[in-house]
């Protein structure tokens, strides 16, 4: 490996062509949980990036806590591996459509894609979503049918389904002529025949070298599109992208062509290329390679780094528009400031503006009050990841109910429509269909698959909010739900929201088991006995359709008269605990989710009961 890195360091101007032929830029795309990050692990091990005695564990690239906990990739990652005298730059992408902005950007850096498809599930909504992006960008695909060791899997049928999907998406003839490999990333083998098991992922890397074209280098002055950002506390912001043409040298002056066409002069302090899991400092980078640049001032994603004398801009990155918004505000509950370091509106605003720099699919809008901000994103998951990150950084904030963006197109009120796919046991499919249709969903297809049913629907984004919880309850946790945005279509009419009202705390204090026990017949609780609560906090769900104010801080009055059996142990049903997405989907219009570093609570916007009644009358 050491020889490999020095080979790149010593390259000079003359053998540019040879150098280019030895570089491959590939992105790995797939639906959620089809094995992208696991495959990258195996490639890293195969190319001997680690010592034999070095243990790196699984999912090496999912290096932040959130990604590991959720088991999903949120941010795209770059690694570089040496293989048979070539350098392969690999980009691992997220599978969720909510992070489509991330996928779209990084595909601009690749010359080809590895499309991973599960041998049992076949192409799924997000497969379609990411593949459409790759075909539009004229990238060469290699199809990898993964998990062929699963029971009841059908690799040949999946291959046919992938071909049909590519044809539907308008792939050109040279794209339809794709190589296909079968294997199991988990068990570390790939082969061109699923019945012939090999001992490594080498056939896949050979296919990359054979079929993925080396970067096309145009003649002309320097051009590089900034597609990603990184931040270092030592050097500040780092621009990442792929050099389209020309040569970049450390300490050179370059022009920065902004999105609006204006040109700013800037100087490169350091040039870095990807080397294994890290980065290596180099003196120059030739066209076709991916690199990171330190020292540029005031750049954004989508800007072009161009020649100092004759700057020419590249087409900027277009990103799908947001479909959902949430209200972010400061925490003004009675428990504010107990856990968080950053609690003021200034803190929250600065953090949201910082997020805008790297999160292209997000928008920020200020309201008429200084402590409230409307944040637009691609879906509940997209925004909840931001909230979760902020809470871990020590922020305290409150979030309002997710709202779908309504647009006016040709004088008609339009809303976002999504394609929804539900994979569930055959015997409960009727329940799912019923649930979706009550939320204005239209059934498109139903396909049986080995004792399970795959149902496809067209449904407004509004109808998906809060659906996952209900589905999981109705199917005993068996349903797998995926959705992707299609387009804006005319408004489908009102959708019935949550029917049950809330149980609201009357007093501030500690929840007493005795009181909770006496109120069990009123509904389900979200709090444990002994938990600190405040007036106006939502502590449970009422069994009826109206809100009910209850006092759970009341203790039992001790007397010297005892009835037989009055001191039996209290038996309490376990409280319902929501994840952040579930809480956001659960709340009503007059409620907030309070998020602090260690806690998550639901509350009414107006804590005082009389104030709530006044507001209702005014709106009434």
C-alpha cells in the first residue's frame, strides 16, 4: 500500500493520461438496508487498508452515533482503495429518499454506480429514486444482487425486475447493457453466477476496473464543482469535489464562480486527496480525481473553482424542493435550561444557518417573532435527524406539528403526493389498505411474495404523517413501510387526524403511582411513576375524543382506618415511549415536542388551562 500512495504523490505533469486511466470514481446506491455500507467494509478489508491485528468492527463508514444507532447512512462518505495498480474512489450514499439532496450532490462526482439490490426484496421505491438520478446523470451502472443466501430469494427474477426498471426510467442502450454480479456482502463473496460461491469480493472490483470508465478529461482551464463540505476546527471549512479539467496546485490563486454568476478571487492553502479512510496532503491534483481544498473563503455547495484569469463556471447543482415544514422555537417550559447549554433564539438561529450550508435540501424562514423559525425539509426523518443532532450538541428547543407545503400551480391548490410501498403479512393486508384509503391513498398494485404482500399506493404526504405507528400496531410490528416523493398534485381534501384527545397535567410536581393507578381507565400514559412533570404537559392519551386535565401528583391520604385490601400493590401498565419521529407525528396543532439533551416531552403550546380556552374561543 505504501508503494501505491507514493505512486500518486510522485506523478508529474507528463503522464496525465496514464494517471487518469488508473482512477475510477464510483458511487454505491441502493434502497435502505440492502447492504451498501457492509459491502464497503468488505472492499476496505480486501484491499488491506488495515493491519491484520487491527479490529475496526462493522459498518466502518457509519461513524457517527446517530448512524450507528439507527442503522442507516445519513451523510455520504468518501474512501479510496488501491487495487491492482488502480485507485478506486468509493462514495457511500444514503438510501433514504429524505436524504435525496445528499445523494444527488455526490453522484456528480462519480463516473459510474454500483446498484445494490436485495435478492429477496428486489427493486424498492428508493432504488427507483436513486437509480433515476444516476441514469439522468449518464452514469454507467453495475448491478450487484446482494443477499443471495437468503431463503426464498429469486436472483434471476430480481435481475429481470432491475432491467425492466432501468428501461422504464429511460436508460440508454449502453446503460441497459450492464454487468451483473451476485453474492453476499455480509459473507464476503461476489460472483457472476449466484450458484458458484467465491472466497472474496475481488470479482466485483475487477468488474469496476473493466466496466466503469476512467474519468473523461477535457482540455481547458481549471474547473471543479464543489459538491460537499466538511469542517475542521483547525482549518475551518473544507470544499470537496471532483476536478473536471485542468490541474490544481497548492498555494495557487483561483476564482470562485458563485451560483449567481459573480466571481471572487481566493487562495488555496492546502490540497488533500482521499487515501484509504483518511486524506493525504499533496502538492497538485490532476483532472478526474476527487479532492478536498482548505483555505477558500466564503464558498457554498454548487460554486465552481475556476482559473484565476479566465474563470468559467460549471452548471450548478439542482436539488429537489422541500415538501414539509416544522416550527422551531426556544424552550420556554418550566424546566428550561436544566440540561442544555444552548437555549437562546440566537443559539438556535446560528445553528440552523450553519446547517443550511451543508444541507442543500433544507430551507430556513424567519417569522414575525424573533424566537420562532420555520424550517423546511424533505420529510419527517430528514428534519428529525437535524433535531436529534442538535439535542446531542446541547441545544434545547421546541418543535411544532409537521406541516406539508401547499403550492398554487395554475390557479389550483396542490400538495405533495408520494409513492408508498408497504410490505406486510398477507393476512393483515386488508387492514393496511383500509388505513391508507381513509387517508386519501389510492391503491396502485398488490403483489404476493412468499406469504407476504407488497402493496403500492399513491398518497398525499399529509396522509403519511402518523401512519407508521398505526400500521405497526395493526400488524403487530410486521409492516415495512417506504415512501418517496413523486410530484405536486391537486389537493385531495381533508384527512382525519388523531381522534383521541390528550391527558394534560394539572399540577407541577412528581407523578405518584397511586394517582396514575386511579386514572388508568381514562387512557394510556406516557410517563413513569416518580417522573417530574409540569402544568400543561401532555402526559397521556385520553380514551375519548376530548382533552382532559388530570392531577397525577395527588398522594393517598393516610388515616387510621384501613379497609381490607386497600393497600394492595399498585399494578400500572407500562408507559408508551415515543421516538422523536413518532412524537412529531403524534402531536396535534396546539402541541409542541420539547427536546432537551436528556429528555423529550410533549406539551400544550398554552400551558394554562384558562389561556387554552381563551385561544379556542378566539379561533372558534
